[in-house]
C-alpha cells in the first residue's frame, strides 16, 4: 500500500478525453500550480458562490451542474443556460473561454509585466501570454495623452529657459 497522501484535486486539473472519460491529473506544466489573488471588487461575489454552491471538502469542484455533477463540454451550454445568460448580459456570441481572455487582457492593461501575466495565468511560455498583450485602442489613447503631457512640460521648460530666471 502506498503511504503517500493522496494529492489534492485542488492541485490538479480535470481533463475530458476524446472517448468521454474524465480524469483528474496534474496541470500541463508546473506553472499551472499557482496562487492567484482575487480582486477585492469581486471577492464578495466569489465568497457568496462558494458559500451557496460549494461544499467544505478540499477537493470540491467550484462549478458543477444543478445536481452537483461535473460539467462536461457536451452539456455545459444547456446546464448553464450560457446562451441565455450572455444574451441577457448584452454579449451574444460570447464564449466561456472569452472570460479568461477578458480577464487576462484587463490584467495586461494594468501595466503588468509579461512575467506577471505568465505567473497569473499559469503559462510556462511567453508565447501564450503574449496573446493578451495586444494593444487596445483606449490604452493607445492613454499613452498618447501621457506623451502630450510630457511634451507640454518640456515645451514650457524650454520657453522658461529650462528653469532659469530671465535676466532683467
């Protein structure tokens, strides 16, 4: 008998194989095992979900079907009424994985470095993290505004003799 304690599913991922079987196993890379800080703005909602829908077992799944069963790709849309929910939110055509993309894009917009994004997303390579660093129009406008401010400050300093008082 193996004397090693059973590894917690909290450190594993659920994989649905092509034959329909489900297996708990390690993440694709060690980078997938991580601690992520949840923004204060949504902690209350996360806590309410955990209190209302997740049992105290360390291995409990955070999201399940109505009867507590594992959600599968084949029943997710129906079980969660995903299309109705995203339509009600004004986001028709929004896919589940778009939540991850949106969160990571927003994290990128905070000025997070590539290493920060990789750690937060659990990516072992820069290639995957770079997807979320695409330039957003609003960020480009922010950069242009900041550059304008710097240019105006330099122009003012030049007009005023670079901080030297004019001789009378």
